[in-house]
C-alpha cells in the first residue's frame, strides 16, 4: 500500500468554543489527545496542520510534529492539502488521512478502518459511519446521514449524504467526518469549485460525489464525540477519565 500520512487540521477560531484545540483535558490540550489517538492507529506519520503558533508549540512539547498553514482556508481539506505539499514536495506520500482536531476520543481502530478502504484501487476516498440507534438523530439536521450501496460486510459505496430526515426501513447511518484520500483525489477535490448539491446541503463531500469520485464507507461501532461546546468538553473529560 502507498505511503500514508495522517494530518490533523486545527484552528483556534472556533465560534462556539474559542481556542478549543488547547482546551485542557486531564492536563493536556485536546489536540494532543487527538494526536495520540492518531498515533495509536499506526498507519503513518501524524502531523498537526494549524494556523496557530500556540497549537504548534503544544504539539511539539508533547513530542509531536506540527506544520504552520495559512489562516484563511475555507475547510480542513484545504488546510491539509497545503500541509501535505509543504511536508512532501517530492510526492512520496500517496494516502492522506484527515482526522478532525476535535475528536479526542476517536478509536485508533476507526482511523485504521478508513485507511483500509483504500486497499481497493477503485476507491478514491474512504470515510466512516455508524448505525443510528437514537431515534432523535433520524430527524436532526445536524446529523449527516450517509446512504450507500452495500459492497461487502460492514462496507458501503456512498450514493449520497444528506441532512434531511431519514425515511423508510433501516438501517440508517450517521456519517463521521473522518476521511482517507488518495493524494490525487485530494488534490483534485480542493481545486474543484463547490457543487450545487454541496452548497444546498452544506456538505463538502458531495463535491467529490458530484465529480464522479468513489467514496466508500466503513461501518464502525459508534460515533466519536466531537467537541464543539463546553458541555461536549466536559463529556470528553468524563470519558477520558475512564
């Protein structure tokens, strides 16, 4: 398999929880916890891509590596592409795994699962989903529903992603925004203009589908906690205390 790098985009300008990459969880910044989970996946070098010197310093103090990026990127995908080009101008890396910087409890096995999807040469992008078990999620527009065609046990080829209510018989799937890209797919993706479906749903992965890229989905046990609010942060502290 191609050489892999794991990139974690982290920016300080969160509107709901300002400065969240440096939020303390049991004596360490949240971004360091995410970096550790990604290292545990053991699939390649892990680097934090950030626009913040304090974030970079915190990662390096923990023994990690960080790379500075511009502060005006519209998405994490654009940030990791800038980081990738800076870190690997020789294009030795063929696979890029994008782990969000606000997932301090993400299982290492889930990161590995997204990467494993790219063993199939026909797949451009790998991502994750979990079966929706809470009925309230079926009608929550904040929960992105993944739809796909089964291609193997525990694996789908995506047909669409939507915020609309889930309808019909299940199972229904909660999409998890963690991605493994072929380098060529990531480069093509960030250079494409937003598609009409992407703008309507506010879901950038639809840009890839609309451009004919194949996205496969690994079904995992549960949705990792994304830290967006102070309440989420307290929950993460409780979970990691266990």
